[in-house]
């Protein structure tokens, strides 16, 4: 993973501070182990924590799932005083506070989900110094009640989570985020400010530093790669059958199926339900109540599979999502990476599969041409936006057609350099052969030229293939000298070559609604055979079931699922059942109790004593005291023990928050 760390060029200053930092950092490691049960920091975390502990403003840019929260939660526990965390979404706050409470940290949230009475009570407890970390909605900051509290409190740090919300450049601009600066200015003493985000183009990054008035901040950006995600693209004849096959191979796992339209959601949901899958659904056409209930069913793992449109997901922090299947190709790579990125936030292996069909392009085109979101724009701007959207759609389509490493394609799209082989995507794991397609390329380019660059992709492919359609006859394409020249090549292959030619600049498609194929300065060389076109073609279409067999699930903990013995598999299932039971008692989602990774590690370590249990990654002291004993018993093979019998006291998350 690439890490860039800078502090306005003050590298040497940073190094000088290191000696001091060392004792801080060994303490930070202890805090990490004690509360969160982890043995070591992930990349980027140490730099950020050290900077905060030096009381330096700090700005962390890390992809989803990289572990941003730890970067401010660990120093918050070490600093004298309270840490305020500004977060835009109620669901995010709730999730984080529940996680902290389960780890034994006193934390609370202040937002509109509390009744007036609960809010007053929480604020009262905050005044008494009950909480170390308080999550607060930005619009609350400058209210009288909150200011009254903040003026008296010892605020050590202010954390701006999802910091891109301050920038108008981003997609998620929230005017209430601008209140943060106003709030800071009102405080009697300026706390350390830290900001975190997963999205940061240069404009957004500069905006965050400027708007939040960060003072000489340490900026740490880790790469956007998510190595634990496996990427795959398939173009199956029967999407539903293909998806069903995939789901059958992932029993008991949490996953999301994204569809482009409500109609698809309903259709897929109904069929899956009929076939007995544990499934729920989400789209903007459902009532508020139903949406909320379905979302909770998924988060609390009462339903395994969520079938949804892109309306689902914002603020969903469920860390144990093991797969994201795209039933349709989304509109652009930004959406795809964001949606697929909801898999594997816990850092464990997860799969992102995109099921492509030509119809997806048509549907997306339709959305672009009929976009109602841009009504307030003038005609010129609307056209520009539509052109940009078409270009993005094209880049998305190329992703579905490329035979190169998919991860590399994604990273390049976002301006990073990957390597040409990641070993964890369907292209890297398929066998390809290099095929000389110059003849096909000549036919296609020749046809574009002979028809005077007036037609779109489909017409060109149909012409060289020699199709006999009404459209061909209407435009008299059967008289084109290239008509039927490539009749022997299957159309899907011709389309692949066509895409390859566009991707590498031998042809160009206009960005307007007509999407006309045009020649480029590179076209001529192909026609003259000065250049040969060689591209990778799949040797054999891999059968999904076979592919899965070869690629058994690999836990990052170092074993594959196949290496699990039968005993361990049974143990894992027992532990999972116990986790569900405890989650129910605690009224929190199961992944808040322990992550899958922690359970897997438990199966490997097979702890017999408290010390051995504490050596399991993710088991901190507080959680051990709360339910460690029950898990110990469970590892020994005795199934779930009733709560009373173990003598372990638990209190609900709400009780701990004191509200
Ligand atoms: P982000 O906010 O960057 O999307 P989170 O803070 O939600 O990511 O962290 C993602 C997951 O990684 C959580 O389950 C968290 O407990 C885990 N995690 C964070 N830091 C570490 C670490 N140092 N070691 C092991 N797991 C970690
Ligand atoms: Zn790859």
C-alpha cells in the first residue's frame, strides 16, 4: 500500500519528534490491545495517531475499511479531556458508539434521533464528565444548549469525520458542516483538529484544509487499493441463474445485490424469496417504515441478502458484508467502487462480482438522456453534464470488457498506479491467450471509414457481421464494401474488438447522445497494416462453480476455508450462534460483538485460558470480562451456556450510554 505522509515539508521535524513519539506509541499500542484487542496498527494509523498525540492538526485520507476510527479513538482515550466527533449520519454515529460501548469506552451521541428528554440527560452526563468520546451532528454544534456545555468542557480534540462534506466539489456537500469553523472559533481554547475522509480529489483535499482552517496539518494518504476484495466481471447468458449459483455457494454470509431499477429489485427479490433465500429489499419506492425495518433486518443479520437499488448503502457501516453482486452494471466507476467497497470493511476476504449485459448500457443511457436531477441547469450546462456522464458510462463499460487486471483498471481510473497483475481478480485468475485481431480491426475501422463516420457501435458491428435488419436496409448498409466481411466472427467477439479499439484510441466515440464512432489519428496505421492489434482473449469461459472451487475463501488470518478441519468448522458455527445470541441480548448487530475474523482466529487458537483468549485478535479486556467466559466454554465444545449459569453480568449498550 502506498503511503504518503507530509507536513508542509517538515520531514526532519517529524523525525526529531519520533523519539518522544516512541513512548507515546508504545502506550497507544497498549490502548489498542486493551480496548480493541488488536496487536498492531495498520498502515497509516501510526503516523496519524502520533501526529494527533503531538497536538498537531491531522488529516487522514484512507479508503473505506482501512480503519480510520481507530486513528482518533486511540488518541482520544489517551488525551486528557473530551473528544468531539462530528459525523453526518445518524446510523454511522449509532454504530460507532455501540462499538465503543461494547469495547468498554464511555461514549454517546447527540443527534436528532434522541428525544428532548434523552438529549438533556445525555448532555447532563456529558457535563459530569461521563463520556470520553461524544459524537455530535454538525447542526447541533452552535445551538445554545450545546455551546453552553462546550464552553465549560475540556475539549481535547475535535474530529471531523467524513470531512469531504465541507466541500462543494464533492457529491456529499453538507452546508451544516460549515458550522464547524464557527463552533471552533467560539471555544475558549482551540482543541487539536483532526479530519478524516475516504474520498479526496485534489480540489476536495485543498477545500478541507482551507475551510476547516487546519493549521500546518500532517496529511497522510494511503492508497485506494482494497487488497481483500476480489473483483470479477461475468457476462452470463442467464444472469439470475448465475447469481443464484453464486449465492448458493455463500450460505450463511451477508451480502448485497445491487440492481439498476426498482423493477429489477422487486423481480430478483421475489424470485429469491420464493426459492427460500434469506432476503430483504430496499429502494426509494418503499415507505419509510418498510425501508427502515428491512435495513435493520440486514444489519442485524436477520436477513442475509439485501437486494437494493443504489438508494441503499449510504451510512451503512456493516463490516461483515462478504459479497456485493451487481446484477446490473452501474452508471460509472465512482458508483461501482463505492458500492462494491461496502464489502469486506472488516478487512477479511470479500467478493465483488459484476454481472454485465448489453441492456445495462441501454438502461444507463436512458437515465442520462432523461436525467431529471439537472433541471435547474441551463441548456449548455445540461449538455456538458450529460456528455461527462456518457464518458463515465463508457469507462464503466470498458471495465466490463477489459481482459487486463481489474484492480489495475480501477486504480488507474482513480489516478493511481497498480500493477498489471494482482492475482485476486477474475482476469488475473483466468487463462488468456494473446490473439492477433488485426484482420477484425481492419474490417471494423474500414467499415467506419467507408460509411463516412456516421454510425454508432451497433450498426458497425451488425454491418461487418452481415446482419439483415431493418436498420441495415434503411441505411443501405448492405452496399457497404465491408458488409458481411467478418460474418464468421461471433458478434460478442466483434464487440470486444470494437471496445479494445476504443480503449486504446484506434477509434473514438462521440460524447453526444448519438455516440457516433469516429476515426482517430491512429486508425490509419491499422488499415495500412503498419501496426498489428493483439489483444487478450479468454481461453475458455470459466464455469463459475469451478472457479469458486479453485479459489476457496482465504481469511487474512492465514488459512483458507478448506484448511479448516471439520472440528473447526463446527466450532465456527457454534461461535457464530453464540455471537447471535449475545448480539440479541445486547441489542447490537453481531459484528459489533466480534468480527468474523475474531471468530476465525478463535477457532485456530482454541483458547483454554483467559490469557489465551486475550491473545485472539479483536478480544479486548472489556469484551473478555463481558462475554469471554461464554466464548471459552463454547470453544471447549459445550454449546451455548445460559447467561445466568456463567455469572457474567452484561448491561445493554443503551444502559452503558446512560440514556
Ligand atoms: P473506516 O472508517 O476507515 O471505513 P473502520 O474504522 O470502520 O474503517 O475500520 C474497519 C474495520 O477494521 C473495523 O472492524 C475495525 O475494528 C478494524 N480495524 C481497524 N484498525 C485495526 C487494526 N489495527 N487491526 C485490526 N483491525 C483493525
Ligand atoms: Zn488482477
